[in-house]
C-alpha cells in the first residue's frame, strides 16, 4: 500500500508507513470531518443559521436564574438612567421585578424621611391589605435600624441581614404584621425552608454610607428562603435604588446631617 504522504510502498497489513510513520490511508492534509481521499473542504455553517440559533439560545436563556437576574438588573438600570416618574414609581417597579422574577411571597421597601430622620414603609408587593395597613403605621428612628438586642439577626453580608422566626425579631407594634398561629405551627425541616415570620432586610445605602432605607423580603412561593444568587441580585437592586434616591431631597436631605452613620435593624 502506497503511503499518501511520502509515496513509499508498504505491506498491505501495515497500519503506518515504514518510512514516515504516518497512518496509511489518511492524506497528509486531511481536514477534520473530511473523508479520506476527499479534496473538498469540511462543511461550514451559514451565518443565517448562526444568527438564528444564537437568537434562539438567548431567548431560552431567560429561563435560567442567572440570566433572569441579569435581565432584572438591566431593566432596573434603564429605569434609573431614564429617571422617568418619581421615586415611588421607581420603588414600585423594583418590587414588582423582585416579586415576579424571584417568586418572593412578600416584598416591601422602607425609606428615610429627611424631615424627621425616621424610616417608614413606602411600597409593597404581595401583602394582604390589613397587613400592609399595619406596616404603614410603623416608623423607626435611626438608632433602631441595627439594634441587635431588639431585632436579633444573622448578618449575611454588608447589605443583608436574615431574621428567623424562632428568634422573634419583632417588637410589640409589629406583631400584627405576621400570623403568630402560622409561625407556631410551622416546621423547618431543612436549612433553607422558610416559615412564617422569617424575613431578610437588604440595606439601601446613599452617599458616604448614608442609610436611605431597606428592601424587605420574605421567603419564596415554594416555601424556601431566597437563594444566594437572588440575594446578591437584590443587593444590586439596592445599590441602584441608592443611586437614584440619593438625588431626592425629601429622602437624602441633610437636615439631620451627621445622624445617619451606619449602626445596625430590623
């Protein structure tokens, strides 16, 4: 058998050329995917097919949580840049994204009032009317925000604190914001189960670490605590809101200058 590379005659039973040691029956310049003896190049995919497939994969990727997170951040970023509507509309848009995309049962935002330096609930998604009405009657001074004796919690990150129902992270005025019956009857079987009374607070910082408010979320629709990727995404939401809200005098005003250095809340 003649070697296709160097032309040396070899025995029929040989697999490799005795002179150049190349495989017999495989041309020197054989392309990947090209049949032996073929002189035509390997088939290529058309740019139309590349574009169609790439677009299809992009659309399907929105079902993946990573891509949903990116999509949400992108949407909120656009709203912050456009500055359409007031801060109420911006906060409500952020909560709708959190509620819809991450399947959070209840979500709310509390904001600072520059006139008296207190923090009040401002917008919500998912709460029953009577529960939200109780939230609207609550207000907090700055010194209560990170009061670990009053509101026991686990610090997850610079932004996020986890409040578990077993630690009873509520004062007397807040007892109507959850169902005590459901809390007492709930059972946490694995570490990421969410029961009645659990919540997380994600702090909204402004310039020079000024605390402008927080995003508060409960567990998810399937009875789980929000996973780390969800929390990280909502932390980015908090940063974007902080950027926008820092321009609002009624929230980030300096009437009480020097009184908003981080301490620690609910």
